[in-house]
């Protein structure tokens, strides 16, 4: 099947899709979370192997080991599948960084754990490949890019912003603009690593020791700017 035929297939209306009427009926009866995860896992292998453009729903169907009718019970097209894959990974990381931002820990330690976890995730091979896929189709599929970077329901930005607002309310830190401060901290932890990874200057994910060095420095700079006590930090 040519690329043009693939694109046409991916954008079929519901009436055009094979087995779609029976799929809708099955959807009304409820989805199977295990089957949904099976499809997402198959999609991940296809996307990471051939990229977003070259992947087709037929490829994903075969890789996931499900019927064509079944896959449309859960996802309208490969854009939906790609976003579901990203959301699944995002939720996993959010659980980790929420645990890191423990209100009972010293702020410096909580920020360090958050920065280390988020930076490791964002500079990983899978995340970089996903970002490159989205950037490659962003001009003709802008909604995919918007969905990829959407803050809802939670991501690293929303979790950190909520944490900083709690610290301000408890008078543990002084920040006038938590939106700006959140974005500043995430950027300072990256120390240019994201751009270097995206454009191939840094071919492999950075070593953990390098990430920890960058994040520890970022925490000190951040707390100097916003009223923390970096001299007392244990990092």
C-alpha cells in the first residue's frame, strides 16, 4: 500500500471502516482495559520501528494481534492511538514525580527528585523519537502537536506548578508568578539537553550522573532566585 493509500485509509469515515457498525455495538457493551493496553503496546512497537507517517492501522492491527473491527472499538485512527500512547507514558511519569514532590521533604530534595525524574524521561530515546515524529507532521497535522503537548489532565508542568503554589501558601518559598517559575525550573534542569537530543548533537541519553549534576545546580539557582536556603541543601 502506498503512502497516499495509507493516509486515505487512516482518514476513512466511520461508515467506511470495515466492521465498524459491529465495533460500535461492542463499544456500547464496554471496553476491555487489557485489550486496550494490548493495542497500545502493539502501536508503540510499530511507531518506534517505522515512525508515525509510515505506520498504518493495518500494521498496528497485526502487531497487536487483534481484528480490524476490534481496534476501531478503542481508537478512531492512528492519531488517537499515538496520543493514547503518549498519555499512558505521561501518566506513568506523573505518578513518579508526584511521589518525588513530597510536601514533607525539604524543598531542595523534592525539587531535585522531580528534576531528575522529569529530565531522565524527556531525554530518553522513546520520548525523543516521539517528539521527532510529532515535529515531522506538525505542519499538516497541527492538532496532533497540540494534543501531544496538552497539559490535561496532568503533566510535569501542572504537577510542579501545583507543588510550588502549595509551598507559597505555606510561606516556605516566595514566588509571585508560579507559571513563570515552573517553566524556568524545568528549563534550567534540562540545561540544553532536550535541544541537543532533538537535533542529534547528543546522540545517546545523558548519563544519570550528568543529569544529577545539572539538576542539582538548577535547584541551587532556583532557590537563590526564589527565597530558598541553598547553603543548607544536602544535595
